[in-house]
C-alpha cells in the first residue's frame, strides 16, 4: 500500500475529528441525568407542542413528580375533591384501584382506620352495595366531621390501638373475609404499631392498604412536609421485612403511576 501524502493524512485527521465531535454531541444529548431529560422534553414540547392550545399546553407542561406533588399538596385543589358531595382526601386513581380490588375480592368487611369527613367511607359502602356484599367499619378518634350515612356503614370512636377498640373489632370479624385500609396517624411508629395490630385481621387473598406513603418520597429540602406526616413508607418496609411470608407488595395496583400509596397495596398470601 503506497504511503499517504501529508494532505491525505491531514484530511483523514480532520474527518476523524469531525466524527468524534458528532459522537460526543450525540452522547451528551442522550446520556444525561433525569432533570436534564425532563428539561429536554419540556423544551422539545414547547418547540413542537403535541397540544396546540396554548392554555392547556402550559397547564400540562410539568413533570410527573410535579403533577403528583401539586395534586396532593395543593390544599385548595385537594380539598375540592368530593364523593356525592362529601370531601375525599384520596387520589382518584387510587379510588379506581379500590373499586377493582373490591369487585375482585368481595370482602365481607372493610375496616377503615381514619375517615375524617367520610367521603371515602361512603364510596366504599356504595361500591359494596353495588357488588351486593360487605360492610364498612369506620374507626376514628371522633366522628364530629363525619357526614356519610349508609346502612352498610358502622362507626367506632377511639384510638384504633386501644384495647377497647380492638375488642370490638374482634367481635365483628368472626367468620368473615376482612380487608383493612389504614389512613390514620402517619408517623412511622404509629403506622408500624397499627399494621402489627390489624394485619392478623386481614384474611388470605384480601388487602391491607397503607395510605400516603407518598410523603416519604419527596425531598424534604424541596417541599414542606410536617415531620409527623413522614413515616408510612418506612413503616411498610419494616413491616414487610418481618412478614414477607404472609404479605406481598402488589405493585400491579400502582399501574396508573399516579398513586399516593407507594408500596401500599399489601396482599395477604398466607
């Protein structure tokens, strides 16, 4: 092979340099952190919007974490969500999942720990009415703000961990399939205590649902969250570590991604 001239070598060197620059630009474009990816997508959609209407393009121009945080933490918006006129402090996506769980499992009894206004209690009771089976027991410190009325609803006042409350629950679950929804005190200590107390009441194939683990997902340096609100997710992980032979985390129930109950759908398998 003849030796290359200096001009040929120079041309090849320039070509190789250009190729290296193109490769480096390509890698910088696609190998980036999550925040850069989100920023790139936002810039792309601003220049090439899928939604041509400016109002909705602006409203929808936020990342999924931003949307979830705004949904859950915007008190004006969150407090406006109702079921049959009664406030509901839950994600509508989780409520849909509840409907699927109830229809598939048809529990005889749902124990709801923490009900506040009773919107979710009424929602559960009316679903059970349509299914044709089951009742709801609402446990709360008091029911002063509770507005739900339905023949499938029963209320018990007191701390869910009190011996008198536990005794009443035990008297009502005999020979019944039982599901538990925990939306009480969100501190880690309280949640792990309540899970230990109420997990034995859940029957095989039914669910122990722990709400609002979403609080544990957000960066405390970025968002303002009360210390006593952080804890459900930590408690779930500790609980599962000690009960992995009895309960599994059913991630299929998080299929919409927009859940306030990460790791919160625990199905009893034994």
